[in-house]
C-alpha cells in the first residue's frame, strides 16, 4: 500500500486542500466583516459550506444534477486525481479565485463599518 503513494505528489494535494479550506475561511471572513453579530456570519458560512457540499453529493448521485457540481467548491478538490498525478491547474485557480473574491469583499466592506472613535 505505501508503494502506491508518491511523496512528490503530496505538496499538490496539500495546496489543493489549503485552497479549498482557505476559500471557505475567506467566505467566513467576508461574512464576519459584513455582519456585526456572530449568528448571521456563522449561519452564512455554514450555509455556504453545507449547500456547496450538498450540490457536490447530489451531482455525484443523480446524473441529471451533474451540472450543479460546478457550483460547489468541493468539486474542485479531487484528492484521488491529485494523488494519481493528474493536477488540473483550473481547479486550483477557481479555488483561489473564490478565496480572493471573498477577501476582496471583506476589504471593501470593512472600512465602511461604523467603528467607534477612540476615547
């Protein structure tokens, strides 16, 4: 079994995983900056993650719903393909773009928040 895993492929697997969880974390950051309370920010982040995972599972189980998988961030994390050596740069770019868009949203919204002046 250990002969099947090529250690040179692990950095690509790590990068793909970091981009996936970074994209979800960036959505959480954007939600946190957008709302001033914990509950809506947490709900939006968990909702994004659950809906994204649901679309991926639904598309894998139901052939008519395969088109919905491209709207899931989990669709762009294919551990088996990466560990077999088939790294698709497009998957990494899409995950990085989702994270960058969420961070851009957070940077645009944060300065507009009504922060109290120091006393």
